[in-house]
């Protein structure tokens, strides 16, 4: 296990990465809202195609950010369960060595 300094650096890195993810997702959502607000009531013309493409790309970016946060959350949960299994405190495995090995193997398969 890592030292206390390593854990603190990891926590701070994770926290800053999370803030950056949410900043980018907020920017994409704000850009979409601004584009919709500024163009509401306007008639469609050929120059709006570029804006439409930008809105689609911002939406893809937002959805990718949501998916990334979901992926990180599910991996954190799997890691938490893995630590409980390895420590023998998981209710399904207890301290039974064969159950622990099977559960660890399954968690590893699901994480990767």
C-alpha cells in the first residue's frame, strides 16, 4: 500500500481531474444553451449548418464526459469491493480462500 504522501497526491490529482471533467461538461452544456438561445426565432439558412455541427460535437463531448464519470465511478466501486473481498470482509466471500480467489478473478475481469 502507498505511503500517506502518495495517497494524498493521488487524492489531489483525482480531485483536480474531477473538477476539470465537470468544467468541460459545463462548458459544453453552456455552449449548447447559448447557441439555442441566440438562434431561437431565426429562420434556417445555410450558415446555421456550421452551428448545427458545433452543437452536435458539443453534445458528443458532453455525453463522453458523462460516460467517463460513470466509468470512473463503476471502477471505484469495483475497487472498493475488491479490497473488501481481499480483506475477507465481503459478506459473500467471508474468509473462504476459494471464494475470495473466484471473486477476485471475476472483479478483475469486469474492471479490465
